[in-house]
C-alpha cells in the first residue's frame, strides 16, 4: 500500500497566550507536522516565597546557558532543577532527612 504524501505547513511561534489559544481554536492542526514538538509544563501554582542566594558567577552563567538551551527563563530552570532533585528517590530522602535534623 502506497503512503499518501502530505505537504505540511511550518508551525509559527505565537507571541502571546491569547494568540496561541485563538490559533489552536481556529486552525486545523492536521496541516502541521508536530513531530518535533516538545512536551512542556505549565506552572499555575502561585509563587509566594522568595529565595535570595549568592552563586559563583561561572555557575550562574552556566545555569543561564543551560536554561537558554532548554528554552526557559533561568529562574524557572532553577526551580525545575530543584523540583527534579526533590522528586528523585535517593536525593529526596537525603534532603528530607537533612531538613528534619
């Protein structure tokens, strides 16, 4: 059986949430090749606590480069790294033990 070739359009980046919502609601998404899309997390929880810390300049620069490669703001990148560290089995147990001391 021959597979039917289909020309797909390039998906354009939307400049705001409102424009993205309108685009998804109005456009036939089957016209686009979405195989290159990456899953993303949307952060809805309010951020009411603040953290202020000193870091070596080289470390902060490396974090900013990694965040840029990941396509997220560096503060969100740091928050996600903290969440990931706490959700991984051994590290979470070690952190919780230290917190209780």
